[in-house]
């Protein structure tokens, strides 16, 4: 809108006002030209974002009625088996929310389902980013922000799970207390600091409440802002395809197509969570009764995203050392702290680990097909297998009763699976990736099998292969070769040790591990040669050759 | 073009179909799941007939005098309640060797069970069949609250807070308590079958036991307040549901939305 024409509608007037003062139209035009690639896997992060919005909305409703206090009271309300029972304010208000406040149970259930789906969708989103290599330069920072968001999600979920102060949440906190106390020397001090005295104390619920409704949501909000800001700034990555390069983005403009789709999608996500909240029961706190340190229920488990820690605790043999009169509980320290710490460390550091191994310092905006990076893909699958086995271990009692097995056998089987499963999964995945690459190469060279058998004049048979069109072939040949880095020798010609040679040796090993076994991508000259050969083959009916395969060993 | 569009829609259709199929199967199971007849009326037992039945069905393991063999313990002094519980829940006669005798439909009539119980009771004093007055279900809030608390403190560690069952070591398990008659519940508490401890009247008075039974039956009869209860197994079944339904449906929606309209 230019400054000389006068708008004659109210909306136009407001727009003009903003435009002349803020230059809004330029911003809107820029925004609306922003392009978004159209692929379902780019919507996974959106699911997480929308679930978070659902969490904010439903959580705000809960704060209106939830009383974050461990002061004693008695519940008086509609749920008969807990009527007039002494309990904490927190538990009583959760029961009131469930039975005596209109819409309260629905909101609780929507909130909790949204929490599970929030973290699950973050996880799936992370898988997408990982397996397509979207974390490579220049997006390492956003990968790190994402990892922190995932951790904050766990923190939000766990602090929320602890708020109702029922038997289940109290048991969860008791485990956390145990894990903290297993830290040598400072453990007990930390635990007393956290609980303001001996567990359970009277302060943990109000403290967790602030963490849950203010600290973590605030941090998540800020980091989500940074995360999306970076996506905007750095632009989306895109899947490889004809016409898609490191210099462009192919997709729909933000307005109107993408905005309409995204807006619609928000309502779909909201709707699904509302349906779940309406029809499927979650965290039926009234079953568990008020927290009391003495009882514990069979089948006590955390929400899904914490299962892996519980599982690690269940699998760990009971190692305990006594050093100079102090007990060091490796049986809790390792699965409860060291292992999750290590897993988080590898998660955050992965982009740097990979670029260190590849020596690749270029920017990447076109995604990898997972098969073209076999070791990364295989490592990802191995990690998922490890995580899943640990999570399964947390359900060992339910597996035992529902499959009619002995819990002892299950525990032993899972101990071995946790150690042997990931390497096996790694090996199988890597083989599959290499096989797929080989297949791609063959396809690009010789085209699709048509099933049409031709007999030549000499009586020879061969199958006619239909060459791919250029678009399809592009996808198969676009990727770069990846080879292990070659580092200069450890000593120079004068026999003087090169500084950093030791570190380089590790780097060389890592790089070999990543890139030694590989299928060389087709070069243009190979392709051209194959074309010629193909024509020739059609005429002469020659058989095909196996493609060149480079392997390390 | 139409054909193409139809093919793109298909993944979502599959998801929806799958969902519907699962819901229908679940509902059908809930309707068709076995229910147990309430057999709390006691008939007077005939010791002589009981002995004959015992010799025919039980003596091979428990011995002709019920004094036990290498295969099975002595039944002298276990009382009528133990026999009534074991036989009416189908645990005895033991069918095959498993870590634990499973509950199964019994082959004996109520009269048979009463006779067998009377015979074993005649061998030595032991817990008797519970009196009917303790088997009436109470519905007042106070009794339910008491029963719930007693159940959480004494039983939930094995049977789960809502009696959904739980695992013990080496293939043994505390069974789910749905469909168990009040009489069998009472008998289980006084006789402590297998790995279950005995809750005698000093531990849990008869009225306490009645409260526990009333609470368990209350849980069984009340509809789940929050909707589908997913087996009342807690966070694990919720986790499964979130992934198997939630994430699948959400991704299905994403695939559907991004499928290009043609
Ligand atoms: C950041 C993502 C969040 C996650 C993953 C999350 C998760 C949870 C979970 C699992 C519970 C247990 C609820 C139950 O079963 O009853 C819970 C409770 C609660 N949440 Fe959140 N929450 C989040 C954000 C919020 C926000 C933003 C608010 C408020 C502004 C909030 C307010 C509450 C309150 C008041 C409760 C206790 C009420 C109750 O237990 O019924 N939450 N949360």
C-alpha cells in the first residue's frame, strides 16, 4: 500500500497505519514468499509444536484449580473410596479436578495425552533430522537446541507426573531420590537440598510446581522461538530431487498454501488430543491413593519417555562397592546417571563427531537419503534398538504376566539383548543400506527390469531393461562420494613427530569406521559409458556386469 | 488422475481401518470376556461322599489319607476354606506342572465341592468356609475407603492397585482379581494359596476383609471414569497407546495433508 492512496476500509486503515510506521508490508511480503518444502516428514516438528500449544492451554486450565501444596487436608467429593480420606492438598485438588470440576477430568486427560504425544513427536522429528543428515553444517546449533528441548520435555513430563502426589508419582520421586543419593559424597546433601530435608518432606511439590509451570515452559518457549527462528533464518533443508540444489528451496510459499495447511493441521492435532482425552483414560490417579512411603503397587512404571532409565535400573546387576567405609552404589549410579548422561552427550555431540570423521566443512541444504550414509543410519538404528530394549526392560513384570514367562528369564534375555542387540542391528542395517545403494546403482546404470524376455537371432535370451527417465535417475546419482579422510603421516621426512598425530590417529580410525565400506556413486563418465554399453547390449544381447564395489577389507 | 489421488489417500484409510478394527475387537472382547458365576451359597457337605470323591480325584497326589506324598502336600488341617478355594477356582485337581496352579473352570458341582471340603475339614481343624454375613458387599464411603487403603497397603504390591495382577519371580504371578467371587476372595486371604501370605483374623479382621472385598467389587462394577481403561495397567499401556495410535494417526494426518492434490 503506497502512501498516496487513502484506504477506504477499516482494515485497510489499520494496515496502512502499521505499514507507514513499521514498514509492515515489506515484512509480510518477505514472509509470505518464504518457501516451505512439502513433505510429511517436515510436519513432525509441527506436531510437537502444536502439542506444546495444547499443553499450554490445558495446563493453564489446570493451574486454576490445582493446589501445589503438601499440607494435609481431607478430600470431600464424589469419589466414594477416597471421600473423607486424609491426604495432601495437591492430591485432593487433583481428585477434585477429576470428579468435582466440570471439564476437569477432560483437561487432565488432554494435558497428559498431549504430554506423551509432545515428547513422542519430538522424538520422531529428531529421527527425521538424524537419518536425513539435516543436522549438518550450518544446522549443528539447531540440533543442539533441539536436544536440549527434548531434555526439557523429559523434565516437564517428569515434574508434571510428580505433581498429583498420588502413590505412583510418589514412587517415581522416591526413585529419583535414590538416584540422587547414589552420587558419591554429595548425594545425600543434594537430596536433602532438593526435598528440603528427608524424603518426602513438605516442599517438593511446591518446588516442582514452579519448575513445571514456569521454569521449564518458559525455557521451552524461548528455545522453541530460537529453534524456529533458526529454521526461518537458515531456511528449510530439502530432499534431493531434480532442480533442488544447495542454493535454492523448492516448495510452497508460506501464504496462502502453507499457512492454510499448517493452520488446518493444528486443529487436526488438537482434535486428536481432544478425542484421546475424551475417550481414553490416562493416569487414573484415584486408583493409586494418596502417597504414603510404605505401599507400592505391582506394575509401577513411569511415563514412556522415562521407561529407559527404569529399565536400565532393572537390568543392572546389584553391584555395590564399599570404599573406605563409603558405599558406592554402581547398581544405581550407572543406570540412573552415568548411562543417561552418556546417551545425552553422544546425542548432542553427534554432528561434530560426524564432521570430524568426514572432514567435511561444507554447508549442506540438500538432505541425505539414509541409505547413502550407511554408518550413520546403522548407528541411529542401533541407538533406537538400545533405547527400546531398555524401555522394554522396564515393563518386564507386565511382559511376564502377559506372555506367561518368567520374569527372571526376561531380565536375563534383555540383559544380553541390550548388549548384543545394538551391534547386530548396526550390522544388519549397514548391510541393507549398502545393498540398497548397489541396487540404486544398477538401476541407474541399466534401468528397470521390464520382465520382457527377448530371444536373439543366435538363440540367446536376455531381459529388456527400460532405462530410467532423467528425473528418476537424478535421485540415484546426485550424492557425493564419501571416503575416509587421508591424514599426513605421523612423522615428517626428517623423522620429527607431527604435533597432534595421536589425536589424528583416533580421527583416522573413526573416519575409516564411517566411510570405509561404501559403494562409489556413479560418475558421469560411467553413466555415459553404460549408456553406450546398454545400446550395444540391446543389440548384441550381452549380459550385465556387477557394479564396482569398494570395500575396506 | 483420479486413480492416483485414490492411491495417495489409501495409507490414511488403512490407518483408520486398523483403528476401527482394533476398537471393534476390544469392544467385542469386553462383551464376550468370561464371567464367573457367583457361587456363594453354601450347601452342607457330606463327609462320606467327599471321601469317595477325594479318593477318585485327589488321592493320586495327596495320598489316600490326604496326608501328602512326594507330589503334593498334606491336607490335614488346611481347612474347608482351602479346599473350597482350590477346587471352586479350578486350581485343583492340578492338571499339569506349571510354576503355579492356574485358575480354570472347575469340573465339580457345588455339592461336590462342599462334600470335598467337609471331608478335608473332618481331618483336622483349619479355616472354615466364611460366613455369609462377611460376604455381603458394603457400599458406604467409609468402608470403601477403608477397604481401598487396606488393599493398597497389604495386597497392591503383588496384585496391583486395582487388582489387575502382577508378576512374581520365576513365572509365578499374582492373578488379576476381576471375576473372583467374594467367597473366593475371603478364602484366598485366610488360606494364603501358594506364594500369597495368609491374612488371619489378627492381621485383617473379618470386617476388614469384607471392606477389601467390597472395594474390589466396587472397582469391578464402576465404569472407568476416564473412558477406556486400557486394562488399568498404568503408564505402559498408555505408552503403547500413545505410540501405536497417537503417533500413527498424527503421522497419517501429516501424510494426508502433504499429499499433493491432483
Ligand atoms: C512443557 C510441556 C508440559 C508437559 C510435558 C507437561 C506434562 C504434565 C504431566 C505428565 C502432568 C501429570 C498430569 C496428570 O496426569 O494429572 C502434568 C500436570 C500438570 N501440569 Fe503440565 N506439562 C507441560 C506444561 C504445562 C504448562 C505450560 C502448565 C501450566 C501453564 C502445566 C500445568 C500443569 C498442572 C497444574 C498440573 C497438575 C494438575 C494435575 O495433575 O491434574 N503444564 N503436566
